[in-house]
């Protein structure tokens, strides 16, 4: 038998309504489900504690080795080369005072002999004029005495003439004698006026000839060429029996006691080198530029960047360039190395030769600074783990050098600097902050590198 509702057209809606009713009854009597918001897990963030560490500012430059002193010897007199030292060859080492060349001195010896003879003649002439002056003084005294006697005798004869004792002719003769005596006195006086000036002329001639003698002695001495310091010969431009003119090039040499390297650093590298030395402009003012190098205390190490040699030398910064190169925007630093030929070890430590390309490492004294790994700086910001375990994005002022960054503003000692690269990094996000001993050790090592042996 068939039920009428099952086959009815109302069966499907009826069943649907019953199902819905049952579902509502079940839901209304079922227990409520509680939802708990557990959130995303806090990312692990390793940190270091910000503190002042001894930081060594440093910079590296490159340059070529040049001798500290160059000698371009030129002939000071003309003549034929009559002697040439057999050791005067390119590359040879010669000691200070060694005679290397001699120019024919014959003409200069003759000139010296003539100058000496003229000096002797000038001295004899002065002596003669001096004797004449002495004789003239005596003759003047005699002439004055004769005139006095003659004048007195003339007065007596005038008295006799007035008495009629003598004739007029006798008186005239006496007057003529007195006139001659006056003329003789005048001549003696003129001689006394002329002789001192003649003596002065003779004295000046003596000085002139003495100067000529000195000049000729110097010219003669210049015919012998000796080395002014211990040198290494770079090039020889003449040969024996060759005629050279004054000013002609003879040879080139350079000193062996020291070398210099001119390395160029950008202003940024110089800033890195003296980072933290701001007190020079405040508490410690530099009044004279000459005091700047001693105040900075820059040390230098010269390294030969060669695969075969790894030699190192201690250097000294001796001066700074007077201007900035307009093309490269760099400033020259000149480093001097003493005794570049000393302590040579064949195959291990070569001498510093002219033209060698070397690296120059410059170091300042350790400075207490807030130093963080360079990788911890993200677009001028540090990730700071706050005391409540949240991330703070902090803008800071830093100066970077190699793998470290020196924080000049924006960070306080004792704060936790995150060294983990967080992706993403959202200000205020929760962190699982953990200290990193490995990062602490690595930072200490790179902020204060081992002191090179040559600088100890």
C-alpha cells in the first residue's frame, strides 16, 4: 500500500522543513564552541648590548715607492772628463764622499794662480801707498817748518830794508824763496789728501782679488764631483774623455736611508680615520697645522701586496697634501719608511725599491666609541629590542668603516641592538630577544684588530 503523502507533490518541501527544524533543535541544544586567539609566534631576535668599546679608526690607501731624496747631478763647470769611477754604473751603491767624476782642472788652476798673483800685487800696491803716506806726513812737517823759517827771515830782511841796510833786490829774492816754500807746502798738502783715497782704492782692489781667489778656488773644487750622501745610482749620462758644459747632466742617484709613499685618500676615508676625534675642534684646539699630525697620533704600516712576498714595514706620516685634487677629490698623505734596505730576507722580505706598488694602512689611537656591526644598520636605522620585548626602529647617525659602524647619535649605552636580520621588521612587533655571545666576540675582534708586529 502506498502512502498518499509520499507520492504527493508536497512530500519534498515537507521533508526539507522537517530537516531544518531538527537542525535548529540540535544547534540550539548543542554546547557553544569557544575560540582562543593565539596569534603568530614571536620571531627570534639575537642582540648585543650597546656599550663603548675601544675602536681603532683606520684607512687604507695605495701608492708607489719613491726615494726620500733625489739627486740629479749636473756639471757646475765646463771641461773634459779625465776620470770616471769604475763603480759609477746604474744600480750601484756608493758611499758618501766617494769621488765619482773629475773634470780637467788645468784652466781653473791657471785662473787661480793669476788671481793669487793679482792679490799679491794689490797688497804690494797698498803697502807702497802706505809708505808714501808716511813719507808725505814727514815731508809736510818739513815744508811747514821751512815756510815758517822763510817767513821769519823775510820779515827780518824787510826790517833791514826799511833801515837801508840791504837792497831791494835782496828783499825780492827772499820773497821769491818764501813763495816757493808756500808752493812746496801746498803740493805736500795735496799729496796728503790724495794718498788716503789711493790707499782705499788699493784696499778695495785687495778685496776684489781675494773674492776672485775664492771664486777660482770654488771653481777648481767643482772639477771634482763627490757624492753628498750614500746613494744608489739610477742613471749615468756621460763617459770618460767626454766634454761637458756647465749645467750638463752627469748622473742621477737617490738616497738609501729612507723612502716615501704618497697615497691619496678621499675625504670620507680621512673622516673614517679621525672618527671620534671631534674633540680636536672643541676641547683640544689645534693652533698650528704643524701640530695636527702629532695630535692625531696616526700610525702607518706599509705592506707589499704581492702573492710571493707579504713583507711589512713600519712607516710614519710626515705630511699631508696642501690641497685637494680636483679630479679625484682626494688628499695626499705622505708616509716615510726609514732604512728600506735593512732586514732583507732573500725570498721573504725584499727591499723597498723605487716604483714598487704598495698598500699603506693608517691607524689612529683606540677611541672609546659606541660600535655596532655594520650589518645591524638598515637604511640609517637600528633595530632596538625594548625592555618589554618589542621592536623599536631607531634612526641613528653613524659612520661606517669596514664591517663596523660607529654610532655618533641616537643610541645610548645599555640598549639592546638586534643583530638578526628581521623580515619583516615592524615597529612595535613582539620579539623573542636573546643575547648573542658570538656577535659580541666578533664585534670586539673587528673593532680592535690585532696590532701589526711592525707597529708594536
